């Protein structure tokens, strides 16, 4: 796989999974917080990449 | 008839120094092993699968398992991070993998996967320690 977005998604998924398992004990809470973290990682990465798009000026 | 050992009782019994060390070493060697010993099976499985997947991805993406080059501080730090997964690191080194292909398009992604997998396992080790101490 050489897609930046694909690799970003895999990385975000794995990191969010581990953090969710560390921070929560209830499986439903783990799923919820993991999902939020995963979505947050993706959203922030996409926003930052668009902010960097005009660079170098 | 002895009562079923609860997770809390297991945690209190595990607070002995020898057992704490065993939990931490086990967690370092195999991600999730510390939690499995402490009865947290669901977390153990999650850590085992996620961290080994991340490590495997790192190798597949042509990442490098860095050597302990003290003359290059960043390389040394990356080497310490890579060492976060004990047994996978050892198996990879013995198998001759992890040399990394600098010219590969995915090389830096591979490095990131390997480094973060190790660092996350350090957090998992700390969590296992906290569980063993009865703090969680």
C-alpha cells in the first residue's frame, strides 16, 4: 500500500485502538472513544494537510 | 471450598515486587501478556493484535529497526523506541529483517509504525504495572 491516506487511516486506527483500550474498561466505551479518536486523527490530518497545501509560498 | 479469585485480589497479590517485575517483563516481551496474567483478557487481546499488527506493518513498509548508535542521538532514541516490543524485536533481528530500504517510498511510514508500536507498548507496560498495583 502506497496511499498516504490509506496508511494514515491504518496508523490512526491502530493508535486509536490502543489508546481506547488503555483509557477505558467498558468495551462500549472503548469503541466510542476509539471511534472518536480515530475520526479526530483523520480530521486533523486532513485539515492540516490542506492548510499546508499552499506552501511553499 | 476456596472462593473464586477476583480481579482485585489478583491485583493485590500481584503487588509483590517479584510479581510486579514479572508482569512488566512479560508485558515488554509480548504485548498484552501482562494484562493477560492480571486477568484483563479483553485488553490483552487488543494490545496483542494491535501492536503486533503495527510492528508487522512497519516491517512490511520497509521500515528500519535502528541500531544503538550513541554518536547519533536521534538514531539512539529511535532504537530505544523500537525496543519497546521485546520479543518481536528479537525475532525480527534474528530473522535478519528490519534493515530498512531507505529508497522505498514507504520507508518513513515504516519507521513511524515501528517506533510508535514500541512507544505504545511502553504505555501498555505502565498500564499493566498500575493494574498490578491495584490503582486501576
